[in-house]
């Protein structure tokens, strides 16, 4: 599509949403931006608890960029900036099931920040927004979306709702320790820290340069094209209807006394009605096929997905997982030797800043109906004074 057509389809108004969690409560930071000539103007900004009803005073027709930073998104920083996504994701999450997770990578000078989230969670969250009439055309995972702002910020340290990002030669991220709100100047636009990631999501829509990579980009191309097609049909249909009305009115006032012209107009109207019926039937067929595909995807969920879903669902916000291995390797893989795994076993590693929450979480894991035994295999402190732990779950057979 040409630039002018893209502007026509997207319009001049954009909404950014950061969907995040604080103390196990899901929140949304909403930001509405208007593109006026060569500048951006903030029209609305709010932070509200997430419900299944979009705020009534917000226009749902604007294209939306969604940034997800809940505890369903796992982030990891690794000392590798290879051009290959596969090498980076393998180093960060060696046992990741690629067909079950979306991932997004922000490459720095010598390191990379990787964010992953389960596809079922992302698809479900997007579907929830779509049910509310919200048009999601871009999704980003975790803190990596702030890469779009790195070249525009005059500040070297940026605080979001969950992390503090230090930009520069050695860009670094760290969990946010306080709830203080700051205001930043981004290319002359004053942005509250609570809306930084929502604004970064909007920048991704306005700037064609890709700042990150990963399978989430493939997903974004699908939802973006779907939005463009629906918008093109909607606006094009309105234009066609408008043109038809003008022609009908002109024919009515100018050629009303010609009987033959009246017949031609009637035939034209019948043809339009037939076309609308054909389009309606086609949309019905598409909806039926979409439902069939959705049913197949839901039936394809494996037992391992259900188990991991149960684990991630009850993770407190104070715990950051660094590894979750389902049926981990029993020993290193060697040539000409069979690959041995620990059946009915899950190994979990991570860090926490709240030992009480860790203890409660471990107790909850032990009470899950499919867990036979829970063993703490490692417990200590790292150089950041965070508690580092490792668990082994033995599953019931």
C-alpha cells in the first residue's frame, strides 16, 4: 500500500495501551495521540483497572498498539547479539516450545533482551479487547518496546510501570523499586512514566523502521493486514454508498420524467442489493471457517501446556522465572548416545525479592492435583541481593 493509502486507513488518531499487573491486579495505561501535521498531540491519558468493558469516554475506532507487561510475560537479558533469532532464543530459553510461545528480541551492542509469552495468552487477551470493539493492530512483549524511544529521549534513565531502563552504550534494565511518577520530554512531548510503553507502542505504528524482531512480528503483520482490509472495505463501502446516493438523487431530479431512466435506476438498486446479499453470505462463510479453526486450535492444547499454564497462572509478581523445563534433559546430549530426559519432572529456576511470596507459591505448587512432590534444589543470594532458587516438581503418574 502507498503511504497516502496507509494514512487514510490508519487515520490521524492512535491509541496505545500497556496491559500490566501490579500486586496480581491487571491494569491498563491508556494513551490517545493525534497526529497534527508534523507534531503529535496528547488527547487523553489514563491508568485504570482492567475490566471486560473499555472506558466509555474513549473512542474505540482508533487503531491500537498493545504492550503486554503482565507476569505472563517472561523477560531475560543475555550476553549475545547474534543476527539469528534462533541462536538468541535458544540461548535464552533452551527448552522453549516455539509453536506455543511468541517471542520478541531487542538487540543491544553486545547483549539482547528477550521477552516471551504463551500464544494462547496473547491471543486470548487480544480477543478480549476485540470483543469490546477495540482494534488491536500491533502487539509488543515486555520492556523491549521501549527500543522505539531510544533515539528520541533526552533522558538516559527511563522508568516504566514495572522497570527502570538505563539507555546508552551499556543499556540495562532493572525492576522498578518504587511507585514514583516522572515526566519525560520525548522529542518535545511531555510523557508521564506510567505511559512510556503505551507511547512507545504508538511510535512503532508511526515509524516503519523495525526496532525488534521475533515471531510476534509475524503475528503483527497478520493483525495489521486484517485491520487494513476491514477498514478499506468499511470506508470504501461508505464511499460507494455515498456515490450511489448522489447519482440516484441526480437521476431523480434531472431524469425523473424519463421512464426508461427510472427502470435503469431500479435495476441498479436491485444489483446493489444482490451484491450486498452476496457479501453478507461470504462474511457468514468466513465466520464459520474462523470458528472451526478456533475449535481445532483449542482442541490441540497438550497436557504440558495445561500444566505450565497452571504454574504461570499462580506466579506472584515478585517472582521472575529464568527457566522452566518440562521433562528436562537427564544429561548433556552427546553424539551416538540416546537423548535421556527426566520423565514426569519439571525444573523451575528464578529470582525473587519476597521470600514470603516464594514460600506461599511453593506451597500452592505442592497442592496442585498433578504434583506429587516438590523439592527445593537450590536457594541463595546473587550479586543483586536477590533470592535465587531452583525447584524440582515430580508429577503424579
